[in-house]
């Protein structure tokens, strides 16, 4: 098992050196590997233990795929947050507009 960890960390370093993944992505994957709890790690381990001649390439591709999917999740989450902020700001503007219209209506009543 130690050899597996060593090889995975070596591949992570290679991907980072070639700018295929960022240092923060490397750290994220490294933490997943060291925690030894994720399905992602199980997938890497099954590739590592397979009879495939292209194990290293398969592991590299799986790591890149993982980082791409996590980037998409983060983008989706940030879009949701932005939409929530826009919705809240719109609601506040609508409330302010209603208040101004009510004040205007009261003033018109007083004048006439």
C-alpha cells in the first residue's frame, strides 16, 4: 500500500510540474489520498491494482478528470451564490421602490 501512495504522490507532482493541475488541486487530491476514505481513492487503487499496462496514464487521466469535475462543481456553486445575491438585491430594490411609491402616494393625498 505504501508503494501505491508513493506512486500516486509522484504522479501528482508530475501533473503539477506540467501545469495540468494547480498546487491547490494537488493538495486537495493529496489530502483525499492520505485520508484514505473517498471513492476517488478506491478508483485510483483499483486502477493501480489492475493488469493494465497503462496504469500511470489511467491514473493521470483520472486525476485530471477529478480536478475538472470539481472545478465545474465550484463554478456551479458560485453561479448559484451569484444568482442568490442578485435575487436578494432585486427584492431589496423592489421593496425600496414600493416604499417610495407609498410615500409619494401619501404626499399626493395630503396635497389634494
